[in-house]
C-alpha cells in the first residue's frame, strides 16, 4: 500500500501466519473452514498487547507482541 501502516491484516490465502519485517507486522487469519497448505483451521485475536493466531480448539499457533 502507498499509505504508512504498522499492522496489515489480509486474507484470501487460507493460510494463517503472523510475520514481522522491519518493525511492520503482517497477519493472515487463515481459514476456519477451508485451510490450505496443510495448515490448521485458524483465526486471529488482537488486543492492545498482542496478536494471537489460534486453531479451532483455541490452542495458540503463533503469537506476536505489539511492543
């Protein structure tokens, strides 16, 4: 994107992940119903401290702290 950002959420890949690059965070929640590339059924929760990728049973797959 042309605009400045700190965190970018996007979807459509059906593959959950959280990645940091050069103080930027890129996150994809994956898919609850149709995950791809042998990833787990997943979703993301964000609060004021962290971004957490969880599987359908609530287990943490990845977690990134914001500060």
